[in-house]
């Protein structure tokens, strides 16, 4: 409770024993609060760094989903033309490709979560740290995975929905 008072008393005693009169100490006193502050600031920087890396990973994964969906639209242009010719609306086509993007991103998210949990368990067991599983983290991860699927699947889905059926039927 009296860390600052004890620190001041130790400083005074050491200054007397070292013969310091000009106020320039040849020693330093570090308290647990200062060490905790240093550890906290390092932890904050590492958290920010990991969040940046995770953001870049999500962005790259999203671009991968968008590219796969664009290739899917290109390969299935004739199918889209047939569906539109027999009465499918643009929103039906868009919904189909959005669902495909969601399934793709969900599959990637579940695989990533599985690898992460297994790796965390293995590292925790090997290092002797233990393993802590939080279901909320898994739910948040799945939600982010689905958000990436929606955000990066909208453009390919809208491209598919805007295809002209006559041009799509001629496409080979």
C-alpha cells in the first residue's frame, strides 16, 4: 500500500549512503507498478501488431474468395443465361452466388478455426501452459468469416445477376 513512500525512503537512504548531494543519483529504483506498465505497453503493441496481421490475412482471404467466385461466374455463364431465360430474376442469381461465397468462406473459417484450436492445444500442452478454450472466440471467428464472404462475394454475384441472357446463352 505504501510503495511510493517506501521508494522515497529507500531513495533518501541510498543518497545518504552514496554521499549524493547534487540530486543526480547513481542508482535507480524500479517498482512493480513501473514493470507492470512496461509489460502492459509491450503487450498493447503486440496486440496491435497481431490485429494488423489478422486484417491483412482477412483481406487476402477475401480477395481469394472474390477471385474464385469470378472464375465460377465466368465458367457458368451459359448456366446463368439458361436460368435467366427460363425466368430466374437477377436477385435469384445474386442469392445463389452469395450463398456459394458464404459456404466457401465458412468452410475456410471452420478449417482455420480447427487448425488454430489444434495448434493452440499442441503448443499449450508441449510448453506446459495449459489450454483454454473460449466458445465466444469461435463464434466471433465464424461471424468474421461470413462477413468476409459477404463483402467479397457481392461484386461477383452482382456481375452474375447483371448478365444479359441472350449474350450468356451465346457464350462458350
